[in-house]
C-alpha cells in the first residue's frame, strides 16, 4: 500500500513538473506595465514549481492594424503547431480578445487565464464557446479611493485633474472616470484631461498652480501614434509643479506623490497563484484584484507639504529621508563594538553638541521663516494668552489697529480702548463669542470710509512644552469674494428674467386665446343692448351689465395671473406643488388646446405636496419644460400629442416626472441640452432648459435629470422636503 501511495505521489509530482504555460503578452518586451506583471508571475512560479513557460509578445501598443493581426495569426499557426499547453495566460485586453477570436485555430481544450483586463463579459466568452474554460483576474483602479486620499491629505485642494490618453485601453477606464465625476460630492472641482500630446501636459503643469493636484491614469500614446517612453512620462510627473497621484506602481519612486495603487509585481504573483490553482483543476472563477496598497513618496510629500499621517489606514513610504543613524549605521556599529566606554561617551557628547548646534540653527531659520511667512499673509492675525495678553501678531493686524507691533506686544486690547479701531475689534470679538455660528462676519471701515468685509475665526491652542494656553484670532478679508458673489447673483437673476421673458411670447399667445371668447361675448352683449335700447325693462338692462362684468372679471383674473407669474419671487416660501403646476397649466391652457396637445396631471394617493423655495421661479422652470415639449410635439402626429405629469413621494423627496411622446432627444444631444443657448429641433430652446436647471438646483436646492423613454423624453425633478 505504501509503495502504491509513493508511486501515486511520484507520478503526480512528475505531472506537475511537466506543466507547460503559454503567456501571450499584449505588448512588447520593455513595456513596464506588462513586464512587471510577468516578472511577478515568473518569480512566483520559480519559487513554487518548475514550469515550462513560453512568452509571446503581440506589440499591440505600437502596431494595431488589421493586416498586422492577420500576420500574427499566420505566424502563431506556425509557432504553435504541434505544441500542447496546459494553460494559456492572456496579459491584458488585446491578447485576451486575440485568443478568444482564434481559440479553435490554435488550441483545443486548454484553460484560459485573462490577467489585467478591467471588465469581463460572460456573454463574450460564451459567444466564442469558451465560457467554461475562462478565468480572469480583473485590474480595478480605485479612482474613488484615490480621490478620498487626496481630499484627506490635501484639504485645501480646489482642483483635481484626471489625466488619461486617447488609447483603446483608455476607453475601458472612461466609464469609471465618468461615474466618479457624476457621483462626486466634494468641495473641489474634478477636471477630466483627455490629451494626446505629452508636451501639452508638460507645458500645462510647468508652473505652480495653487490648491491643485492631478490623478494620473495613463498617458502612453501621442496623437501621431508614437509611444511615450516611461522615462519621458516619469520626467513629466517628477517635474510637474503640482502633486501627481497614480493608480499603479509604475511611477512610484519616479516622481509620483503616491496613492492607492495596484502593485503590479504583487498583482503578477496573485496571477501566478491563480494559474497554479487552474493547473490543480480547481473551478474557474472571475476575481477582482485586491492587490491595492497605499504607497507614498516621502520626498514629494515634503515638497508639497502633504500630511500623509492624516490617513487612517496603513501605508508605505518610499524614498524616505535617511536619518544620521541610517547614513552612518556601519560606523556607529563599529564604534559600539570596538571602542571603550570612555571613547563612546566622548563621541556621543561630540555628536550631541553637534546636533544641538544644528537644531539651534534650524530653529533660528524656522523662526525667521515663520515670521516672514506670517507677515506675508494678508489676513490680520494675533495671539493672546489665556489672560488676554497679546503674545504675537503679524504686521497686517498692527496696521489694522493703526499701532506699531512693538507697542502692542505684552499688552491687552483693553489697554487701547481710546483707539477707535481697537474699540471696534473688541466689540466684534465680544459679539463673536456670544454666538460664533451667527456673528462670524463683520464690516470694517478704514480712514477713507472704504468698507471691508472680514470673517473672524478664533481657535484655542496649547503649548505642550510650556503648558501655556491661549487663542489665535484670524480676520480673513472676503471683500472681493462678497463682491464677486453679489455680481454673480445679479447676473444669475438677470439670466433667469431673460429666460422668463423668452416665455412671455408663449404666455401672451395663451392670453390672446383666453381673451378672444370674452371679447366676442362682450361685443355680442353690446350689440344686443344697442338694438334693444328702446326696451324699458330695467331688469334686462341689469342682466346685460352683469354679463359684461362677468366677462371683464374673467379677463382681469387672467391678466392678474399673468402679472403674478412674470414677477420674480422675493423670498423662499412653503408652497403646494400641485397648485403651482395647475396655475402654470392654466396660463398655457388655450395655447395647448389650440395645438391639440393633451396635458394630464396624475398625483399618487397620499403624496406630500408641500415644498420650500421660490414658487414663481419653479412655475417658470416647469413652463420651460412644457413649452420645450410643445415645440417638439408640433412636428408630430396632430391627433396624438400628449404631455403627462406625475407627482409622488420617494423617501424624503417629492418626484415630478414630465413626459411627452414627441420621439425623444437625439443621443448625441442628451448631455448638451442643459447648456446655455444650445438649441436643436428636437429639444427646443437651450436657454430655457439651462435656466430650468439653474432654478431647480439653485433656487429649489433640487436635482433634474432627462432621459428617453418609450415614445419621447422624460424630465425628472427631485425636490427635498425635509429642509
């Protein structure tokens, strides 16, 4: 029995040792991305088992023509003829697609392992009849994770550029980028740069751009089809004047600041383990790689002053600055080994004195630097201890009080109460302390009675060494920002009114229809009164007068409704959405009726209809959508023009869906219809839809979407009800 068991183990070992693997690389030898993955696989294989590995390079980065792939097919038919492999490994998308297409030309029943592709389609594998033979290790770049990292260690960021090229591989990453941008909820801007010229990128980031960073996805191919060498890309990343974060390990230690990256070597080792599992006849599986690590360049973090210790996850640092002990480890160990205690103490004392001198020198430099930096800040800043004595300040604060810094230090603000500027600052701080959330902004007038607007912020500090406490107070000048905000508000209101005037023609048309009938009635009544004027029946005269007044009252109500609509709302109020929509529909009722357009309003039972916002502006936004639908419907079937409006609740939202049957919006225009002044035949007036988006998002604090459904387009408005 023991002999049989030993023989079985021997045969099993021989069988494994004889395993043969074909690796089809999408790219050329020297392309670091795939080389790193293959090196990781080979290192893993050689540690675990003796395998026969054959690697073929497709060179798909440099040559992508149909003629080239046809030539490859012929070449591989010769190379792979009479060759039998136990496993086929495809590195990235080009190799995987090539194997699927030509599987039954080169192979029979060999299993396939796809490595490094970003998306897997079971239907595609099934189409080529190999679904039961395919395993895959997917490379998923964590864009959201990198954005979260950047937000954490760079809290003052205002712009984040996402850099990608225009290659075929870039198309597979783009859905992740667009999904990130669409769902992004942050205080800074995401800007997608899809370039095809490395020189343009070098020029763009050759100058320092405050509060900006970049997330590098890939940039391997220029517009003329030439590949950028990795060293050229590394030089661009290293010399950029903003921190550049990456999603894989290629440019770690070569200028990248770092990020949540795919370690390609470890990714290759994971691929190697999957390969061994397949050779051991384990079940096929599609796995998303977990080989993501937080890696940062210490030199770059210091260059851009980024506090990576703010992260709450384990991370690795490369290019760490060597300490004195690290640089002289061998010498110190030698001294520890052979020197007597006295010599060791003397050397330690000398070293300590030297280090103290260096620290003192660095401290003096730091103090000078801090003083220069403090005075370079335009915002007034001052420090007080816990007793209110001024410890330090910048020159801007002294100028604000019209005092010299020398006179100010060591004293309290109360010591200068006779100074009107100091008195104003004391009053401001007292008011701020009463309610920090409400009284954080104040107006200040200088000698020329020029108004300045400041934000006041006060923070408590504690010196752990001296155990002293106090407060730091900062006055931030926001005068320009306030002026810009006010100007933007004026411009926004002007554009809103411009949009409303664009709809007045439509409304006037509706009013004309509404007035025609009463005017005809009044004319008929007047003529009847004229021909019967000899009638002395007073009751009949009263009847004529009453009929005329009824028609006049109707016309008056119509013009009053119109007047209320065109007047902008002065303040936010709580109003009923159903009433607002019905008022809007009343204005365009005759116009829609004349054009044979049927409008239906459906409200789900128990729907909460009250919202908070600007009623007239909301009515205008709905009118913009309805008129937009009308324009599209006028070119459709005269007998079947329809606009459906539905209201219902969804969690804390009131949902408004406005749908027409005008045939929908062309796909190429779907992402443009909310742009100002963009106009096509199938979506009406662009300014109206642009202002609709502005009103819903700014005035109503809601959201608006558009999509094609069934016979037409549907606009969805979401209004939050728990504000």
